[in-house]
């Protein structure tokens, strides 16, 4: 498979070099699965680190948090008994309940724990990620059995306010709907051999492939949607509703390592999506994307500009190869 990219170079008279003619470059890359393009402005620094005191802000927001014990039991909704007989799903410390403002036909929120209001990414524990992910898989599988017309499942996260979360308390969101999102629809159209070809090409090239944890392959995106983007594939699985307990453990291990990596890079805000296709989609590989978002800080710069919001094209400041080098052997064995 050819991974399509082009570096375009023009010239400016640079005031930093006494107005000498100086080349300026920008790289455009095309995603080999769904064809969208990204811009890489190597050497720029669009997402500065932050000295914002997240722990203090956590203490402040915990006082009235709906997702903290003991308020969660009193103020979060329950599912009707026909869908989830016990109303809310408990797994380990994780608690899953309906989104009070539905984002999709079957829309869930799950906290890692009612006692975990502040979760610094450097110290995320794999067991709490696995329990929370497991609760979402259980919910989506039961909702899919309850309503066979809803076949598009996804598991997602907005983590911290700049990522789109309205609440500080860490949580995941599940979605089962009759209609795909645009990215779900595009991914579901990818022929089976193209998924395999992409993954094999990346393994062979070795510049972005990070390793395999159990049943899950991890890599940096050739053409990212966002900053420090990591991508994972679960071959032979089309929908989150088909994930076994072993798959959940493997995925949770990788997500945990990814979040700790983000913490070490100086980021605390992220978005996650696990894009499901209908379970019978032939040759589909369950696909995950994880991106860093702007840190919380006063007068911050959004990581989403006119390129992302209006042109549907990411513009990022470092290369996927640099990210893979920084990740090192984190995703190996
Ligand atoms: Zn809370």
C-alpha cells in the first residue's frame, strides 16, 4: 500500500534572518482507510504545557459534583427494567447509567468510580479502565439485544472541559444508534483487505507501528485527526458488543498505557472513540482513536481551529513518527 504524502515548500523573506530568502514547508497526508487529509506543521508548538492546578480545581468542583458519591445514586437516572433489569450497571467500582440528555438512541455515561473525581493521567490504573470499559460493553450488548434496529455502537470519552466534557468527574460514554456517525459510516465502507493491507504496511515500515498487546494492535496515525493521535485495531471484531472479557482486558491495558504516556507528555485532556460497525460487517477491524486536547489554563488556545472545524482537516505540530519514537516500547508485550 502506498501511504500518500506531499511536502510543499514556498519561500519567505524571514525577519529572523535579516530578511534572507528562507524556505517554509507544510506536509499534507492522506488517510489510507477513509481518505481524509491532515496537515503537519513540523516544528510548531500549538499545544503548550500548562501549570494549571488541576488538583485544586478538582477539590473545588467535587463539592457539587453529580457523579461523586453519595450524590450519584440520588441524582443520576436509571434504565427501565426491560433494558437493564438492575437500572444501573455496576462493575468493580464503575457505575453506568443513562445520559440524562440523550446523545443517541441508547446513550450511557459511566464513571470509573464515584470516588474518583480527579484522575491524573500519569497514574491511571488498568483495572479501573477495564471495569469501566467492561460496563460499557455489557450495556451496549444488552441494548443491542433489546433493540435489533440499533446496530451502530461506539464507546467514547470527553475528558476534561476543553475536550467537550461538561463535568470534571472522569467518565466514558456509550452510544447505540440506528444511524452511524460520518466516521463510522466511512470506516464501515473500507474493504476487508484494505484494513489488513494498512496494518501490514505499518508493521513492515515500523516507523509508526507501536506493538501488539494481546489481541490489539497499536500505532500512531499516518494522517491524524488531532494532536498526538494514537490508533488501535482489534482484528476480527466489528462492534464493541462482540468484545470478550479478554478483549476488554487487552484494550484497557493499551488505553491505560496511552493515557499514562499523555500524562508524561504534559497533557491531561483527551478524546477517545471506539468506532463500531454493525456486527456482521465483513472483515471490519474495530477501530480506536485517541487524541490530546488543549490543556486547561487561563486564556488557552483551542486545538481546534478553522481547519478542523470548517475544513474537516486536522493541522498538527509534530509528526506521527516523532510521537512513535517518544512512545518507544510502551506498547510492546
Ligand atoms: Zn465527582
